[in-house]
């Protein structure tokens, strides 16, 4: 699934010049935990202000939310999500950046996606990416062996085909947070040792 399939399309925005009190009212009225901060111009970046920003940067210091402006506490530019990005990559980006939500943008603001959307709307339980990757790896491995049988173990086409297999295996290993004990290309090279040298020269 893609970000566009699980995002919330009804996005509430706020001006950077608005007060935090205004932002709090918008959040309460719409039962939201974050607001997207509007761009001032087409060349400007989107921002985001969250309930955490308000609590940690305003409430915690006893500041008057009617005197603090959104632009003083928001994150700008904020991390944005491409609508075609697969859900597992959205989740990984959230994990690496330490965020819980981000706007979905393709030229214009399309929606917002959150960890709750990933949990409640995606199909990661029914279709874990790891299983899909394993199927892709097997297909790519078989295709690489077929190409190499036709073009030769030392051909550029053979090397390119194994590049695809190893990239997929690296992705699967990254998801498991471990290095595969042996790649399919390494297994192939045990049968065709000259393939290693040819691939080195090809790169």
C-alpha cells in the first residue's frame, strides 16, 4: 500500500502568524494532534505544529499561548511524504526521524499520514513486506540465472541481473536488521568463479 491510500485527506491548516491559542482551539474543535502550517508563497515550505510542540515549548514554561505565535514553535520545513511512497518506507522514515506524522505532498498539500494511519489502515498484518520481498528475490534469482545461461557468466547483462538480486536481498536484510549469511550471487559464484572478476571490471 502507498501513503496516498492510508492518509487523512481532511487536513486542517493554520497560519504561522496565528497565536498558539488559535492553534489549540483548532486542534480541540477538530480533535487533532497536529496542524499543517500554511506556506506564505509557492516557494515557501510547509511547516507542522503538534500538541507536543505546544506542551513542551509553551505550557512547560508557563508562557501565555495568546502571546506566542505558531511560527515560534513549529517545525519548518517539515519532513514530507510522497503520496506514492510505500507504507513500509513511511514507517521507516518515521522511525529514523523520530516523528509520528507528516504531510503528504505532491506540488500541493494532499493529506497527512500518521502512525495511527499506518496501524489502522494499512495491510502490513495481512501482507508483510518481508514475504513479498522473498517472492521478488526468488523471481529475480531465477531471472538472473536465465540471463547468465544465455549471455554468459562474464557478460555485463549477467552482472546487471545479479545487481538486482543483491539489491533486493540487501533490502530484505535491512528489514531484518541483519546481513544474509550468503547471497544468491555468492552461491552462483561458487559454480562460476569467473563471474566475480567480470563483475568487478564491469563496475
